C-alpha cells in the first residue's frame, strides 16, 4: 500500500494543468487575430511546455525554455510590435479569408494530432534505456556538444530563420512615406 494515495492524483492534476497550458496557449497563439494576444498565447504555451520538461525529469531544460523562449523570444517579439507602425484595419474580404485559412489549419492540425496519437498508442515502442546522466548542467552540456550536437545546431539555425522572418514581417508592415 502506498503511503500517500492522494499523491498520484495530485501529480496527474499538475500534469493535466501543464498539458492544458501548452494546448490552450498554442490555440490562443494560432487562432488569435491580434499579435499581442498571439504572443501571450505563445508565452502561456512555453510555460506549459516547461512544466512538461520538468515532468520528464529535466529541470535544466524547463528553466532554459522559460529563459530563452519566454524571456527572450517573446519579449523580442513584443518589442518588435511596439516599434512597428500600426496597420490599417482589415476589410471583410480579408477576414473571410483568414477564417477560411484558420479552419483549414485547424483541420490539418487535428489530422496530424490524430495520426501522432494513433502512432503513440499502437506503435511498436521499445523500452526506454537507462539514464546514465545525472541531469546536471555538466552532463547536459557534454551531451549537447557530443551526442546531440547536430540537433543542437539545427535548433540554432531554426531560431536564426525565425528571427530573420520576424524582421522581414516587421519591416514589410512599415509604410515608406
């Protein structure tokens, strides 16, 4: 018999909150029409994702998720929005197209989610290997620079492309008068 049977329910509730924050924030970010609400949704989603990293026994990655994405990327986007000039309000035709694209994106994301969920439930998964690392910053740094150096560099390239894309989008919103 377990000493605290209530603890399992509490862990499940905290995990459900982390998943809810991740999915809810992602929906806010994807479906909002105002950029500040979208960035707020991105922040909420990143905080939920940090909670999920913490549940995977990786507190270093959880902290880095909050520091890098919430503390740097989202704040940079907010500064970019504050420094750009406002656009003119969209007409009814643009709103109709936005709703159509939003519905299509929602349908595609639901199909991808269903496929990944089916694969995760019915796929031939092997047992996870024993963790050799103790989860310290030194062990994470060594694994990032040896075993996982290619994904680490690919993530930095993706972040560079995202920053350049944000600059292009912010620059195209300005009018030249």
